[in-house]
């Protein structure tokens, strides 16, 4: 048993290094060419943020494995080499809060600062904005803590003279529908669109030089950025549907294989999504639960091989985080009041990277709490259950959200709405936006 505990510590160290390498890999492949060999501080924050988010998700199955490490211990010192999970949870969430509320906003303000200003002025401006943001967040949290930061436990009085009291849709991967027009016509339309956007960009640049950077200018810059994103998407779709060059046939074959792969992954995602929804309905929404469902499956998999159930548990948690990230990015492109920060392979600016990493960090906290509730039977007697268990669900003001399963009902409702949305609108091609004009 002691050897198993040592192995668990070694596995945790190896996984941490692998997660760091994955974070660096994502940064290198997603970053925009304009950010190459510069913006090193925002890149460091991105790598750190992705690493913390991934580790926080993987800590929940690690917590379960850590509990199993001393389940059958036969001597008192068998658990001395296990991981201090409660301390690790606190460290991760402190790092999460510092990144989301201080470090990432500072990096974004510094990155988006006026390049004509000196480094000192950009640092000062970023620090002032972060200080204002921190004060606002601190006031909100302080007021909430003062009003609802108390726990109301339901006490049950028992007496006996004889006996004592016994001890999450992924989104379907829909490919671009067949283009009925010729590639020449498509390319001509994109060329016209590009010339219009170039003229608009030159006009905005001229206004910037003249010092006219008011609300109308910022509105036009945001609208131009959105049009550029859509133009890049159209250009990529055109190149994908009509590959050019000597290896055009091979490129087209790889494109078709890519769509087949997306179809297969979409089918697997559909199965996992159905399993998630069914588990929530069977285990959480019906009282008493009809079955422990996935909890029982994980326990049986552990009986086949020690960490097989833990691996399946980690997969379901990680899948839910990916689904949440996909939904967040879809909303960021659809809702007009959310700043567009698209994540593109080889075309993501650092401010977009920082924005999405901040959202991922926030989502990871919610995903962990949701998974700890959904798999309470499998994750019982863990440090995560101690943190996210009855104490959190008894907080004054929000305890009714847990009592009436508001989050679970919302999860199922959004999953069904997403299914209908993609079934009705997901296959449609985006309509042209028409001629782009600046606001007067």
C-alpha cells in the first residue's frame, strides 16, 4: 500500500508536467503571428492560467484516487505519503482567484494599452484599471458576504433512553455545406469585401491620427473587428472547399477525412451528452434516485482495474468543461453585447487568449462543483466533498438553488435547447452581411 501511495505522488507530478507542456503547445499553435517574439508576460499568464484550469479539473479524480490509496491500509502510517488534497484545493482556488481578478485583467489592460505610450505609462494605466476593478469586485463580494455569507444548518433533535443514534451538448461538428456557386464568384465577393474593410480601416486610422477617438470611433473599430473575423472565416471556408496548388487532391482528401472524423467525434459526444443528461435526471432530479447510474459504473470499473473508474470519471468531468468552453465561445460570437474574442488555430491575439483563459478558469470552478454534486456517491469522503458538500449547499440566500435543483434543471433545459438549436439552425450557411459602412 505504501508503494501505491508513492506511485500516486509520482503520477501526480508527471501529470502536472504534461499539463504544463500541453498549455505551452496550445499557446504556440493558437497564437497570432503578430504576437510572435513579443508579449511575453501575457503569454506567461496564458500558460499559467490554462495549467491551473486543467489541473483543477484533474484534481477531482486525483482526490478520489487519493482516497482509495489508504482505503485498505493495514498499518497507521500507510496514508502518510498521500497527497494533501485539501491544501492543494485551497492553493488552486487562491491561484484561480488571483489570476481571474488581478493578473489576467492587468495583462489585458497592459496588452491593449496605447503602443505609442512608454512602458511606464502603460504599466501605470493598467495598474489603475486593475485597482478600480479590484475595489469594485471587493465591494460586491464584501456586501454579499455580509448579507448571505452565513450557513443555516437544519438541526434535528433526537432522544432515546435505549438506543443511540447510529454512526452537462457538445455541439455537433457541422461542416460547411456544399457551395453551389463557383470558386471564382466566391473569391470575387470576398475580394470586394476585403477592399471595403481596407477602406474602412484606413478611415479609422486617419481619425486616430487626428485624435478623434470618441465613442463613435470605438464603436466603428469594434464593428470592423467583427467584420474582419467573419471575412477570415469566409476565406478559410473558400480555401477549404476549393484547395489550390499541386497537392490540391491530397488536401481535399484530408478535408473529407477531417469531416468524417468530426462526424465520429460528434457521435461519441452525443452519446456522452445523453449519458450526462440521463444521469442528472435519474440521480439528481428524481427523489429518491432511481439509480446511482454513472457512479455505479465507475465503482464497477474500479473493480476491473484500480484506476479505470477514476479515468472514466476524469473523462466525464473533462468533457463537461470542454462543452462549457464550446458554449461560451459560441455565445461570444452570437451576442452583440459580449466582446468578440474568437479562438483560432494560428490566429488568436493575446487579449482574446487572456479573455478566454479567464472564462475557462471561472468555468472550471463551476464544473468541479457540479461534478462533485453529480457524482457525490463516487466522490464521497474526499476533500472536494468536504469543500463543496453540505456547507456550500446550506449558504444563506443560495441554498434554495441547491434545494430545488435549479442548476440541474437549467443544465437539462439548456442541453435540450442546444439540441434543437443545432438541429434547426446548425446546418444553415451564414448569410452575407452586406456592404460594410462606418457609423456616422
